[in-house]
C-alpha cells in the first residue's frame, strides 16, 4: 500500500492512510481460519487467509492498523492486526475473549470462516522514524497492536539506531508472544519484561509456553523499566499501548527524559462500530478514534486524556 496522505486531523499530526482493500470500506470479505495459537489463557491468535485471491492480492496494511472482524448474526469487533506487514496475505489477530464477538470467535476452529473488513486507522510511525531509537512499551494485550511493528522493525533493524520492547503483564503467565522473544532478540531487538506480581503462593512461575526464561524476573510497573532506559531527547520515539492510565504514566516518564510529546505515540482503544467515522461511537473529544487514531501523538491527545470520563 502506498499511504495516501490526506490532510492530517487537527488533533493528530499523523497522516491518514488509504483504507485497503481500496473501495468500499463497508464490504466484508470472507477469511478462513488456518490456525489458532493459544498465547496465554483466554487469548488466542487466529491465523486468517482471504478466500478471494483477488482481495488477498491487493490487501495491504501498516503496523498499528486494525480490522473489523465480523461474525454474521453476532456482530463486529475492532481487532489489531498482529502479523508481519511484509506478508499481508497471512493475517494474524490476537484476541481476548471478553464478549459477544470475541467469545463466538473463541468457539471457532481451523477451517471455519468469518468476515473481515479493513484495514482501518492511522498506523504507528514506523516508516517516519528511521535512524531513531524506538522504544515500544506495551501493557498486557497492548503488545498485540505492536507485534506487527516489532516484526517490521526486526526485519529492518539496521535502519534504526536501536529498538527496545518493554512489556508488562499482571503475572509471568500473562506475558505475550514469549515464544518469539528469541527471534526478536536475535534480530537486535532489546526485550525487557516486568510483571505486577506473582500468583499467590508461587516463588516463581512458568508461562503458558513453559518458558519462564522469557521473564526478566522483575516485579513492578512498566514505568519502572521505562525510567531506567537511556532516552536521548533528540532521537527517541516512544510507542505505547495499554490501558489509558498506564499510557499516561509512560508518556510522562518519557517527557521527564525530555522526549518531546510529539515523539510519544499512544494507541487508544475505544468501543467502535462503523470504523469509518460515521456512527460516532468512538468519538473522543473532537476526534474519532477509528480514523483520527487509534494511534495519536501524546502532544495531540493529552488534553483529552486528562478529562475524567471523556
Ligand atoms: C483499535 C482497536 C484495536 C483493538 N485490538 C484488539 C486486539 O488486538 N485484541 C483484542 O482482544 N481486542 C482488541 N480491541 C478490543 C475489542 O475491540 C473489544 O474488546 C471488543 O468490543 C470486543 O467485542 P465483543 O463483541 O467480544 O465484546 P462486547 O460484547 O462488545 O463487550 C464485552 C465487554 O468489553 C467492553 N468493551 C467493549 N468494547 C470495548 C473496547 N473497545 N474497549 C474496552 N472495553 C470494551 C464492554 O463494555 C463489555 O464489558 C481493540 C479495540 C480497538 C478500538
């Protein structure tokens, strides 16, 4: 996809990108589940393929964009694309079963089909950040929205000064994609992990993949790790995804390192329905998260994040 630059939203310095498959953003396409990986309890990655080869051939996405997964008769849910953008025909979505659509998705099996439309939204500024130190900070399932960026950065590692992933989870068994850390590290990506705590009565624990070695052994908050990083104000770009209070805390930690707010990016999660700026469900102050975001610079979005219950 060649990102079609539209005029930036007043509340976002990031360019809008064309929705692909080009044409009708309302039109869903059938995808088949090729495989399902249980990442951690209750969270599965669905490996999807378009049935229509013509659609498959023109589908492209950028890291941080999302698709609307549609289960006919049940509903649609916005889900980040968690696979490598270099291979857009092999789409992965990592989903926590929390409600109507995601619970129904969890009942499907390889070979079953569902519908998908997208991609939607502004991506992480990966292409714009070559030569810089990139710090990706993810709380819990927030790492799903960054995995496509991590895969791209690992592939193009030489184009960036450094790439650091900081991932926090409630407990070691909640750390996501641990089976990929070795590959990321081998590509030159620094991976740091931290957990809020251990399950009661455990001195140490193993994650779902049985790979406790992927947890650094640190207990605390992601901000503890962010505070320890050396962040040069003139060349650091920080990308953060997680609950709003966590993103605000991480952004402020970066600002204390004198990283400009324009170089701190957060991905907002808001309930949404149409994904094309019509229904208003995801309106957040003056912006629509579906198209003005979900990725915003902290400079643009901070005034609204600080308004309680907005
Ligand atoms: C841009 C974007 C990317 C997302 N990426 C992912 C992803 O990669 N993986 C993933 O598992 N989920 C992701 N989500 C969240 C997902 O869209 C919601 O969890 C979705 O509503 C679930 O649909 P459902 O029908 O299963 O649940 P529902 O029946 O709609 O709701 C279940 C519960 O979750 C709450 N809820 C619903 N929507 C949201 C929301 N958007 N944010 C917070 N709480 C909500 C409801 O109030 C309810 O309590 C993303 C959301 C956005 C906006």
